[in-house]
C-alpha cells in the first residue's frame, strides 16, 4: 500500500478525516439489520479517505467479522471495471467506441445482421442497446460452477443465428451476454485475454491483488458465505464471464479503485469517458433492468446515472451486482469525491432496492459532509 500511496501522492487530493463516522456506523448498522444477511461489508470513500465497516460474520458459526480482506463476488459489478478497460483501450488507440463488433470478432467469427438493420457496435454493447438478450438461451451443464459458464464457444455459437430481442439502438435492456462479447472484442483488439488486459490496465497498477477471475486457494479461504455454506458455489476460475459478472474482489480493493476514480485531480480521460451520459432516458424511453436504486436517467459505459433531479449539481452514478450468494452495490459522487461499495452475503431481489437506496442516502451524506467541511469550491474539475 505504501508504493500505491507514493504513486498517487501527486494526483490524489486527501482531506483530513471528517467528523461523521458515528453517523456512518449507525447507517451501516441499519442497512445490515434490514438486509437479513449473515455478513455485510461497507466501504466509504470520502475526500481520499477509505473506511471499511464490517457486520455479522464471514461464514456460519465462524464468529469472524467481515473486513476489507474478505473475498466476495461482485457479480455484474464487474461491468464498471470492464468499462474502464474499454476506455483505456480507446485512449491507447487499440479500438474506437463506434467500431463494429464484427471488426474485433476475431478470425472465423461472423456477426450476422438482417438487411437495413444497424451493425452492433462496441458502444451498443457497453450501453446495453445491442438488442441482445440478457444471457444465452441454453442452460448450463449440470453442476456447473457459478459464473464459470457460458464461455466463448457458447455465446458466439448462439450469435450465429442472428437473432436479437430488439433492433439495435431501439431499446436499452440489460445484457450480460453483450458484456461478455465486449470482453471478447477487447481481447481481440488488445492482443491479450480480457483478464490480462484488466490486470495490466487497472488492477495491477493499483495493487488490487484480490480482484481476479482465477482466485488462489488462499483467496478462496477468505470467501464469505451465507447461511447455506454452498450458496456461493465452488470457488474457482470464472474467466468465462469475467467481463460481465465473474470477478472476485475484496472491499478494500474496491475502495482503492473507487478512490482513484473520484479523487484523481483532474479526472483521468478514461473516467470522463465512462461517466459521460451516452444515452438518456429521454432519448431512449425503453430502459429496462437499471432501476433498483431509483429510476435511471442515463447510461454511461457500465455505469447508470440516478434520475433523482440532481444530475446537474451532483450526479450519482451506480452499478448493482447479484448472484452466487452475493449482492453488491457500487456508487459514486464524483463532484464531492465520495463513493460507497456495499456487499452482502445474501441474494434477495426484494431487499435490493432498499439496500441500494440506503446506500444512496449514505453516499449523499458523505458528499454533503465534504462540502460542509471545505466549502462548495471543493468540486471535481469538470470533464471536457
């Protein structure tokens, strides 16, 4: 961590610890009580400061409090990391957002399309307007481990029939399949497997050693679990879906990454790219699968902008994740340089809206405390 601090010292603005930790503790305790989960970890980022709050226990009967080193599955929260890899490859000139999927499909792969129908682009995949369904139509093999299926052969095989749920660019509908194809395209353009691109461009420079699709036995020993010891499934390689939903991480790794996103001054070009409202609800009225924390107003690359009426003054961007025994929530307020990451060892889709909205309330509180302490002049420099 010392090396990381030295690397970022000239670009990260860090404030003195703000006086709100007791209220933050109470908010976390309330979220945990409402969740009904066995374990929870909440990470807050506030003006460059990272705080980790653990509740419950890591596994049934363990008596061990979850902490920043607990291994978790972030589900489709993986997509905001995928989006950063995409933005970095654009910066490096390896691809363009308006490139077609066909251009980076790889040898022998054909992306069919009907006459007069737009070709699917990388931007279409990144903003969920490709018309592709949520997942593949065939079911997983018996006893398949979570997120270890489907692989490239399955998703590209199904793409051959040319069927989509909608004409590209006419609806915004959440699609894991689209993000896995995006990962394949980036691998082709970048000349390396997607997981290597993620490590090279994002996780390795920040020393995010626990953010991976190939956990070691030592890392697996730290994997949290809910009441059913097997509800997280076997801990093993999830490279098949790393771009859409397969990543493992730790709360501390996520905190380090979020701090970089909101605390680097001026914002990195990749940050400005992913947080640009590429698609608004006004322009695309059909927008499905993005409203758990509240109505979505716009889609960035991977990120979703909350339509709470504060888009201009302080836009809140978020991403949910769920599956294999976990639900996660990642949200940022770039202007007052604040962020939260929440993960629980439980899947309950009815509870998820309450969890995310409580997370939003905590995040707004963090941002307001920053502004109250240092004044309204403390604002992230705007992206061009």
